[in-house]
């Protein structure tokens, strides 16, 4: 395979726009977008025109069959992740799928097993972990600078009552899969082992999906992660990782360009700007996971250490448990 990774984009929504903007910050001879697909041909064509993409398809099957594509970025709504990812894998495409990988662990396991059987790269797009700030945090933890990690405190909330995909059950809504995945992954980044016990309480809307959740993950040795995520109000949106020797705070922890280090000083990693404004904050940082995916494909790896298949299965398991405790059930769970 040539060194340029040839991308296909599945879905022409807001996050797919941001992903293409992020790709525009990377060298063109390494990342090229060859095709986009949406369920509406017109939307795909408009998206293709804006991002200078050669091919626009009105179905995901056409994208799956496109021979000019090596890897597909799946930016669709949550309930479509399983179906689209399986379709792309079936046609020999590597896949970078937006988080959550699937609606539940049962689906995630099937997708992962299929990718491994087909010997194709598959990764859940937990983009946070590829930011330089997360890499710095990992080094500080691994080198013992923070001492033993004892507690994580993390909040993630915005007023999102008008956002359909969060409020509706048939769209895979709820804060657990949309915001909670971030609080779960940062907890796991800090502790690096599964929680022994999970305690969650939440508020559901009339559709039966969670709009606010407070959860505690209990780890061996009385260590905890206290998580709060909400679609009702804006929260602090930081993650504080506390060790026996000090703490580090990730500001805007899901896409942090700034941290408060153990010495109390702020550290910053500036993101490059793409050719268009993004819909979501710091989306240019999607470039880091895109480059990580390219490296894996070039090296013939089926997964990346930072978001391994086992990581994704554990995230899904924790999400399933939180939803079970607060009473959120999707059609896919039955």
C-alpha cells in the first residue's frame, strides 16, 4: 500500500465535517479523502464539493464497494455504527468508528471478532487519548511522578435539551453513550485496570434515555473515579487525576490542549487550524487519531495500544452496567 492513506467518509454530518477539517491539517501525501457517502445523495454531493472529495455516494454500500478507499471513518448516529462498520469490514475496509463503537457490548464484541477474522484494522474513535496532553499524562503516571493514582474526579455537561440525537431513544440517545464514554475512558486511562464495582444513579427523560448521571467506579485498594455527566447544565468539564504525590488537571478533558501540571503551572499544546471552522471545540485534534490509524494500517496492526479492542469492550461493559442500573434500555439490547 502507498504511504497515502485513502479515506472514505460514512455520513455527511457535523462530526464528519470536523474530521475532514482535521485531515486538512495533515500532509496531503499521507492522508487523502477519496469518497463520502450519505443516505441522501444530494447531501453527499454538497459535502464532497465543500471538502474537494472526488466521489459522492447516496448509499453506504457504494462506499463499501469503492476500490479507491483503504479506510472508512464512520461518523453516523450511534445505532448505525454496528451496521455500517460491519458493511465496511465485509468489503475489506479498515475502520475508524466514532465513539461509542456500538450501542452495547454484545454488538461491540461481534464487530471486533469480525475485524480480527478479516485481519482488518478497527478502532473506536476515542480521540482524546491521542492528544499530546494525554500522552504527557500517561508518561507522568508511568514514571511515578504522580505516585499511586488514588482518585479521578471528572465532570462533563452542557445544556443539550434541543439535540435530538441525545434526547431520542431510537437515535441511541442519552448522556452515557455520548458524554459518559469520555468520563469512562479518562478514568481507565488513569487506573489502567477494570473497576471492581460500579454505582450509578440517573435521571431519564420521557423517552427513557438518561439526561443526567452520577456514577462512581470503584477500583482495587479503595481507589475511585467520581463521574458526573449531564445534558441539562454546563459543568466544570475538567478531569482531575489525583495521585499520592500530587495531581494533574486536564482542562476541557475530552479534547485538552491545556493542563495544570503537578507543579501548578499550565502547559499548552496549540492545535493547527484547518481550512474551515469546526462545529465542535478543538476538532482539529481529530488529526492525532487519524495519524495513529494511518501508522497502524501501514504497519499491518489490527488495533492500537491506546484504544485497544479490549479497551472498547470494557468501555461498552461499563456503559451497559451504568445503563442497567439507571434503567436505560435500547431496542438493540433485547
